[in-house]
C-alpha cells in the first residue's frame, strides 16, 4: 500500500506521507510521539477545560 502512487498522492494532498514499517515500528513511533507531545502539553499547561 505504501508504494502505491495513487495512495501516496492522496496522502500528500492531506499533508501526510507514508511511514513504511512493521506494527512494532509504529508502536515505537506512537510511544515516542506520545511522550514528546505529552511533555509539550504539560509544559504549556494546556488543558481541556
């Protein structure tokens, strides 16, 4: 799927790009990004209320 030119074009239209890899790779990425953005949110004192 991540090599399909039509799919890649649709992602690009949305400002995204494919991230090929295994489900374990995606899990690591999500954990890393969750930690990163959690720290940003905490530092900026952002809340839902």
